[in-house]
């Protein structure tokens, strides 16, 4: 079976700025993974490589392959890989109703247009997804009037409408209150148990679900470490990653980071 993501010796730019030089990374089906790094590490560029918004520099022995292929029809790729990003949330039209947000997933559009048509089967899919995520009662609410947690669940529903193999989550709980964080993470737990492969891109340690066992540490456009969660989420390793003294604590599969001076108190 081909790797979900297979990046080999990749160089990439955003504008005139070099972000990656010689980046290599492979992620397999079922290998729940977190790409962890501080701001400026290259996480956003990594996401844009996956969505093919950014193309790697063409060089010998260099490639970015998704599901074994280097070139994709973007619409077909989106059926296999659902991406929920902060960019999408910020760009989404505030006047769209919740139901339209999920329907727009069939066309990979921002809201739906008058010429878009939907079959009875598709409409049933939308209702089923909304009920599964507990947002059916919000189907007529305007996107711009929703809380951040409600927006995230509708965008998750939009990504799920094609039943993709893989979900890419960009800082999924950023801006959520505690209740919304726990609600959202419960949905992620359910999806992983149902067989979805989850790849999370973040700098928030607390939102890493217990089911995720592989951590890739990204800094200054380079993978500096890659391995099992228990080896990566340590005080020493994260202090190096974030260039500040940190103390890692964990309970029931979840990790949290505290300033190192707390341990001296």
C-alpha cells in the first residue's frame, strides 16, 4: 500500500522565502501523527504542499507524493483527504447557513451557488453528518453568528462529507473554550476509532489525543526529531524545540507543558 504522504528531499518557497530545503517525511495509512512546532516552523507551508497550493521545487530525486501519486486532480484529492484549517474558517462566507457549509463540501466551494444541485442521497448524507456531530439543530444558523466551536464542527462535517481516508487538522482546538475543546476531541476520538487516519498540525500540546503515538518535531523548515510520543514529548526535547525551559506533565494519555520555574516553587 502506498504511503499517504511521501515527501523526499523537498525544497519549497513561499514567495521569495525558502521554507523547506531537503525535507523528507513519510506517513502511512493508520499512522496517527502530529506535526508539532513553534510559529515559523513551516507548518502552514507543509499544509499548502498537501493541498497543492504550493508546488515543490523540481529537482532530481525530489518529490511530494500523496497516496502514491505526484500529480492530482485537486477535486479527487479532496475526496480522499479532508483538510480543516484556520484559513478555511477565516475565508468562509459569514452568510452561509450551517447546512450549506456541509453541502459545499461536495463542490469544494465556499458556500453553495444557485446552479449547484444535490441528490436525495447527498442530502441524506448531510443530515446524517450533522446528527453525528450534534449540530443538526444549528443547520439554519449563519456561519458568521456561530461560536468558534460550532464553526469547527461544521467545517469538520464539510470535510467528512466524502468519507475521506485521512483527516488533516490544523490547530483544531485553537480559540475554543474548555467545553468546546472536549466536545471536538471526542469527535476526533470517534473518527480514529472508526478507521480514519488523523494527521494534526499544531503547536498546542494539550490537544494531542491519546491515540496519536507518532510526533514529528518541525523547526525552521526541518524535521529535527521524529518518533514515539513518549520519546518526543519530554521536558528536554520540548525545551529544545521551543528554546525555553519547560516541564512536561501527563495524565491518562494527555500531555501538558508548564514553565520550568514552577517545578522550583
